[in-house]
C-alpha cells in the first residue's frame, strides 16, 4: 500500500481552470457512469490516456515497468482488490490460511503468458524471489518464502509473522511475471501485452486475445506521461487523449466533449493531533483540547466549499468500505461550536481579551504543519480550519513544508501540534494506516520509522487492538479489529480528525464506454473499456 | 588566441571544483532519507529499520561525507555520476539522453528570440519615440512581464485546444517543439529587444557613427557594420546568460509541455530526493554554464579586437 505522493502541482490551478472553462465550449459533464456497451462500437479500438509523470524504475534490480505506479494491466496479481476494497480472486482462484504464518494459493489453470507459455507455480516462486532480492517488499518475503507445492499450488510464508499478506498481495508491485523474464520487457498474463516504453513519454500496450478473463475489446492503449495536471486536462479538451484525471478543485468548472466520472472514496484528508509530549508542542496531550478540535471544524463545509463537492464526509480516515459494516460503529464528530467551547471552558481554558483562550498563563496556540504529500494539495483547507478554530478561541499558526521529505523531517523532530495529511488506500489491508501512523514507537528502532508513533501513538490500548488486527485470520475479524482501532482513535482519544474522503475524478471522452474509475489508482482496470463510434 | 582560450580554461578549474563541492554539499544538508525514498519508490510505504539499513549500505550512505565526496568526485571525473535513486538508471546516461532535447529547445528558443529581438530593437532605436518604438517597448514590457507558465497555457489554449493546429504536449513529433520554443522565445525576445534598443541608442550617438555617415557610408552599413557590431557585445553577453539558463532546463515549460528534457527530469529528482541525480545535474549544468561563458568570452575577441589586445598587454 502506498499513500499517494503527488510531486508536482501548478500553483495556479484554479485560475487556469477558470480560463479553460471560459475558453472552451461543449457540454458540461457530471459525475456518473461512463456510457453503456449498447452503443455501436468504433472500428478502431485504440485508446490514449493521459497519466501523471513517469514513475517507473528501470534498472536490473528494481524494474517496475508496467506495474507501478501506472498499472498498465500487463500483469496479474494472485489476488485483486475490488472497487469496494474486497479481496477477489486473480491468478489464484482460492486461498487458505495455514497456521502459523502461511497462505496457500490454488492457482488458476489454463492461464498463459503473453508468449504462449503456461503459467505455473514456478512463476509465482520466481516473482516472489525477485521481490525478496529487492528487500522483501511490504509483505516481507525471503527467497525461501514461496514454495511450489505442485504446478498449481503455492505456499507463501513471510519472513516474520504477517497475517495481512493476503490483503497486501493485491498491490501491483506483487505482479506475477514469467520466470526468468527480463523486467525491462514485461512478460505477464494480463489482458494487455507490452509493446513499447519510451521513458518520460509513453508506454504502449496491445490486447492479449488469449486473456483468461476474456478478450479485451480495446486493441491498443497508449498511456502518455504528462506531468502537469492542467496540461492533461487541456490534452483531453483538445481531443489528444480520451481519458485524463481531473483535479478536484477544477472538476466543476472544466467543460468539454467529455463526461466527468468519479470513484468511490479512496483517498482522505485528515488532521492528526500530537498526543505525545515535546517541549513547546504539548498542548495536544490535553484530551479536552483534542476533543474541542474535533468539534470545531465543519466537515460538511470542507467538502462543499473547499473540495467543491468532490469529496464526502467520512469519520474513519481510511475508506469506510474497507471496514465493511463495522464502519458504522465509528460515529465521529460534527461541528458543534457550543459543545467545543464548553469542553474547553470545563477544562479551564478561558478566553482572554483577544479571544484566545488561556490556562495557567499559557495561550492556547497550536502549530499546524501542512505538507504531506505537499502543501498545495491541501489549499485552502488549512486556512479554513484556522478560521474555525479561532471561533472557539484556539490560535492555530500554519506552517507549510514544500514536500514530503521536509514534512517528515519536521515530524521526526516533533515540531508541531496539528499535522495535516492527505493519503490513499491502495491495498486491502485495513490495519495498515492505523498501524503505521498510531502504533507506539519501538524503543531503539529506526528514528524515522518511529516518527509517527513518537507524535501520535495513544498507547497500550491501541497497540493491543492493532495487534489483534494484525493477527486476525478472517475478514470479519480484521474489519472488527480495524474498526475498534479506528473508534479508539476517532471517538475516544480524538487523536485524528478525519475531514473528508476524496474521490478520484476522471474526464472521459463521451466515446469511451464501460470505464469504471477504481478508488485506488494503482488498481485501475482497462480490459472492460470500449470505444463507441 | 589559443593562449587566451587556454588561460580562460585554467581559470575554470577552481570554479568547477567549487561547483562540485556545492553539488555534493546539497545532499548533506537537505532533509529526507534517500534510502527510505528508494524503498518507498519500490512500493514499500513503511520500510522496516532493517530494510532501511541495508539500503543505506547498498547506496553507500553509511560512509562519512568527505569519504563519499572523494569517491563521488573521482568517479565523476571518470564519467561515472552514479545511479539514480529514483529510476535506477546511470545518472550521466540519463542526463546525456535528455540534454539534447533541452539543447534543441533552448537553441530554437534563443534563435527565435534573437530573430525577433534584434530587428525589433534596431527599428525601435532608429525610430525612437515613434509609435513603432512605443509599440515595440510595450510589447517587450508585456513579454518580459508575462510568466512563462501563463503564456504556455494561453498558447496551448489557442493553438492546440481552439485551433487544433499544434499538439498540446509531448515530444512524439518535430512540431511538438513549436509551442514550448515559442513560449521561451517570447520571454527571451522581450528582454533582448529592450537590450538591443538601448545598446543601439548608445552606439548611434557615438562619434564613429557620425564619422561613418560623414564619409558617405550607406546607412545600412553604418547600422549593421558599425553600430550593431559594437552593440553586439552586450547582446551576446545577455544571450549567453539566457542560453546557459535554458540549457540548465526550462523547468516550468518542460513540465507543462511534457517535454522530456533535463529540467523536468531534475525537478522530479529534487522532489524524490534523488541525490545522485541532483549532484550530477548541478555538476553537469555547471560545466555547461562554464563552457557557454567561455564561448561568450571568446566571442568578444572576434567582436571587439581590444579584448585580444588587452590580453596581450597583460
């Protein structure tokens, strides 16, 4: 799983969107479906897609061409992730957990690689060994982790105890390649075959007519790397590409011969409150302050005004769908200024003449750090939150860091009270984000690994809950434990204030049919897409 | 002449070493852990301490700074700038692959800028305070004031989205270079027009111009052969500076137009704390800037023989 790191964003998005909107004519699209398969299909089924900057690695040890971050559907994984975050069969048709730490996968029969050779368990073993040589990946595998039981059965045993391996294996970095294949010439079993990769320019794939999931209608897809988000939209408006992502800030203002389609919630915007002490940044230790913060911010306004309706209020930080029916147990908070004020009054925080509260001669002043994955992603939410906090007598000072590295450097030092982050859920493991962000630091452990824990870990009760989440062996138990952990964070300790779940938004030519936006970008499927006349 | 060039080359050595120290020091003072970055690039969002330690060792980051500098510099002079943390490719190869595109863009933009600026600047100076001059000055002022990203979007909207004459972005075909080159050329032309005008105005009132006219030279010969040649020293200097800056990568324009040049590549590297690439880039472009400056210096000898005489006198 990876939280998205948007590396470049034009500072003038809104202004440019306005120009685009006024300069272009055409029909205004709206959120919804992308067409039906009933339309007459075009004779030429060739699609061009605008995608962000080329993020592939291309070296002998860690090549990710076709896999990640752009999943060109050249490869399959053993298991896949549905748009509602459920683990589904992929190259494995079924699986079972074998205590203490092994998943046994039964592989799909009759599957062939793009060169016609049959897919077997030795390809799985080889692919897992390749990742082991790179360090073991998220699952934490060694070269001995994957064992072929027979041609169509494979056991995977992580190096350390990891019962979440199944949910992690949906990520495309766990793609299965042909044993012995050259990673620079991707050889998979996916619905599309590799044709060409031109660094920083494009990757081209063509239909794999022998695909086990059915012959794709599209004959060819060209993914063009266009790093600037505005340019991607302009390419869509000019008709150079048929699909492009659209920044949520401009989704309502951009017009053209395309519709706008959005996914379910896959990403989130949240404020973490520093609960652990650091000189000068210790006010978050006061539970009343954390609770008041949670009631101060109007999440509906964040969604409607800041994100212009391209998000929805969530109380779980991670996408609620991944928690299943357990998500409903987390009630969260809505804006209630009177309640927030009363909580602070009762805790002894009294408003001074300037409106800012004080207690024992100390002003209620908090530092809000904004910068993950970069500061521009959040604009203008921090200023909006700052104004709302002022209403209840909290003076929030905004500090922006330009990018992830400088944000994390500051977080490692713990210099801040409130930490604004945007992230996304890219695999099926509901424990991952709560575990990463809120588990207690390991004494003597890596400084940076512990940086979140050093600021946000609420302590033993949470650690016990997340341990339960890590060790659960059924989906229901995982969801229950993850929901318990989230409830503790959101409803009991107020250590995180989930603000909004954000959608992935795409502009899609009206000729494109059956394109379903997956909430996790790395899981996007292309094999059902068609082009109408 | 050769002695002059040799002397100038010698001056470059300490400057180049200074650049190398600066390039290397960047990696020591910037925040972020490249080892963690490599692991995260590979899809591991929360690498374990063991994975980070192993990666630091693999990347040589466990060595002290001075040791790393000496190793890096000795490899660099042998043409090995290391491997990119982000892409895994050899840095020198990556820079060399992308530099021709940046060079093409920069050369076209500067040439286009000069083709616009020099005639416009001369006309503007010759017809000082005329409406033509006013128009040229306003145009130059606007051209110099408009940010390149703004101009880039406007040009895309006009030529690609509305008129559908040119592609929006990419580098798949030769005509892809037109819009980014035009964007950069307009900015270059604006400042060079102003410079040409003021340099020409300065020269046109000189005694040698009056003498040339008095001895019956044709006006064209006076303007081009005498006044412009003297004005060129300033124009060449500024053109050299602008060209050197563009050869280092027109970051914004390359990003907007998805032009796979050196500028966009290095910005991606900066965001990803790809130190080997950043270091290599600073050294590479520092060297390019030094060479461009050397070329400009040498061109003075041709433009103004007094430079050569001055060199002899020393």
